[in-house]
């Protein structure tokens, strides 16, 4: 689980089926140990993995970099090999985009990418995809994302998704983008903050993939917000840039007036100024629901890797 590029339709379908059908109620990981190794700050990812493991009677070791032998000069390799000795699965977050792949070469237990720099965040993407799937299902919009209980939606209904924010540096957007383009009839547009346009690999993929011969990147003064089913917002990734400016797009009550009534607003959190708390009670805002889905999806992932 290092990248979404390796995820198949069948894997995603089986994972979501496990969540939908409550297949994990009797899962017991009593003798298994999860090691949370976060070399970068985290709230939801680290704690939701911990919560998921405890809910299945498993055990958790939390690695704390500031109190570790890294302070004495220990290498990344020796740290990872040590952690793998103590557990059955590793969740790693690291600011260096290459370190997750490097860690894989040192150990023989499963590794889950909890976020690698401005690269990817595959488990967040699965949570987001599941949230979108639930929304489309509840709205009775037939869609091609997953087929649950052998009910496969064959349709040409277009699902329009708008990514708002720091498209350049958001690993959550990068992973979700590469998941979404696996499916037909998903239309993706971007509304980036100033100087935060999509990276070239995403632009190239958009140009070459399927039906993308249209305008892909919009400005706040040149966009019709009413056409989108899903609006996915991210913060300005100040830790990955030299910019100290505030975002030039704010999702507030005025913004929401332009959004259709059956759309949803998503955000992987944490947020800064880009979403005004004044809209938190708007039923279209589902970022707290994403957080709830996080434990469910990560339970399914841990069960997949540790029950087999």
C-alpha cells in the first residue's frame, strides 16, 4: 500500500464491500501489532489507524521521532529495521517523498504509506473515494465507481468533481486524482490557489486521458460552481513551499450560495482559512463524515493485510 497506482478494481470493490457489509465486526487481531512511524505531524491518520487497530483487539506501538535514537544519529535504515522487528505492519509518514519506497527494501512486513511529502496519501484517497461512493449511492445517482453486492452501475451519468486549493502540493489530491481517473464518466476540473496549479504529471495525464480536451484549470472569476457534484478542498501546504500568503479562495456562505443543493464539500483536514467554520453545519459539508469513514476504511485495510 505504497501508491494508488497498484490498486485494482477488485481490491477496491472487496475493500468497500467489507466496510458496507460490516464484515469486520468479528475480526480479531489480538496477537497483531501495528507500528505507527510518523516522521511528520499527524492527527487523523495516526489516530484513526490506532483506533482501527484497537477496535479489532490489536495492539499499537507509536514511534516518537523526537525521543528516538535518531537524535543520537541513528540511520533511517536502522530505525525502520528496528521498528519492523517489533510489529506485524508499519504505517509510515515521511516528509521525504522517496523514504517510503526506501523503507520497503529494508523489511519483509507490510508497509502502508501514511503520506510521503507532496507525493501520495493512498489511504486518504480510498477514504475519499468511499465517501464519494456513499454520496452517489445515497443520492441514487448511478455511477461506475464500485459494485457492491453484485449490483454494478452501468451508466453514462457524468460525475463532475472540482479540486480546490493547493493542487501542486496536496498529496491527498494527487492520490485521489489517480484513483478517480480509473473510472469512466468522472469529469475533473481544478480551481487552484494562486501559483498552486497542478503538477505536470497530472496535466499530462489529463491531456492524454479519455475525453479531456476541454478547459481543465479555472480561476475564481471564471467558473460555474453550480455544475459540480463534488467539491474537494485542501489547505495551502505552507510546509512544502516558501509562500506565507493566505489562500485567495475561501469556501464560505457566499461561495456556498453558488454550489448546487445536492453537491458535497470535502476536505481531508486539517484546514486553515480556506473553509470558514460558518458553513460547518451546512449538510453539504461532509469533511467530518470523511473522518468517520477513515476508521472504517482503515479497519478494512488492516484486516486485509493482517488476517490473511
